[in-house]
């Protein structure tokens, strides 16, 4: 049973026994793991606040084989998420980012860059960055890292470049992106959206850790949320419970 040490962000905690929790963590190097934290529910928990949701902590865990859960032996808080003090919206956006991570990723499958984007998004929300922009940027980067980014420049049917000089474009939320006028009639789950929205989604997908500059124009807020709700509901099979709480991002 090897002992592993890594940085982690707390995605979810569930009571396991009267005194223990099962914690789901996104880790640097090991991807998503679930581990038992013995004593974490005691008043004097050995983990203190290192297992609070959205916290970034350095953890030590024992990996188990087969279906047995890993065992968390140490957790030390590095950074606490403080956005609750700013109001409910940044808090919900933080919860949404960790839920998205929990629902869309597989156990023990590290994804390059995920830790950085998740950590940076929680920090941006903490620092009062526009919650709409920070959330959309994370969602598009998450889709990119998962290899699920919708096609935003080429038709999903024929591969032709999409004419972004038209006022609106057809987008299929189940077929993976935009469709040209010839192909859109045979696509399923088609939304007709403005080209401004397509451009905003494109920009959010193209930012990098070295160049984070991205903000949503006010006029695109509502429709980008509408599109993301459709895409994320399809991908997660409606397992994302925080999405309905993000209505305020549309305003
Ligand atoms: Zn086409």
C-alpha cells in the first residue's frame, strides 16, 4: 500500500460513519480520488478545516487496491475558499466548478491542467472577478481538457467553415457544435444562437494559463448560459445540480 503525497481540492464530502467522512478530492497527479478520512467528523478532527468544500490542501493518502477506498492519513489546509463572504453567487459558482469536476471526470485519471484551472477559478471568484466570465472560462477549459469542446468554427455535418457574418448560427448540443444551413435540418437538439455567442464561446475556449484575459459582454451573458446549460445537461445526463442556481449569471 503506497503512501502518496499531493495537493488536492475538496470536491465533496459524505458522512461514512459517526466519526468518519468519505472525501472526494481532485489531486495533482492522481486525478479524482475518494478516500476515507477517519475521525473527520469528530469535534476535534485531526484534519481541522482542511477538508472543507472547495479548500485547497496538501494531503497524504494510502492507496488501496480493488474496490476498497483509499485512506486519507493527513490533510493540511493551504487555502480556504472565502467567496461566501461576497454573497451567494460566487459561492454557487465555486460549488458548480467542483461539481462539474466530480461529475465529468473519472476516478484515477489525471487531466493535465485541471488542477491549475480549478484552483485559478476558485481564486478568481474569491477575488471578486466577474462570476459569469470566470465560470464560462472554466466550463470551456474543462470541455477542452476532456476532449469534449464543441466545434465552433466548422460545421459538424460537412466540416465546412461556418459563416460568422450571419446574425445567427445553428448549434447542436448533442451533436458537438455548430452546423451550416445545409446540414442543420438533419441535426438533433438544434439551438439557433447569435454569432456573438459563438465568438464568446470561442474566446473562452482559447484562453490559456498564461493569458487569462476574457470577459463576457453584457449582451451575451444570457444566451451563453442558455447554451452551456444545454451542453452540460447533455454531457452530464442532468447530474449537475448546481446549474439551476446559476440563473443570476444571465443578468
Ligand atoms: Zn455542413
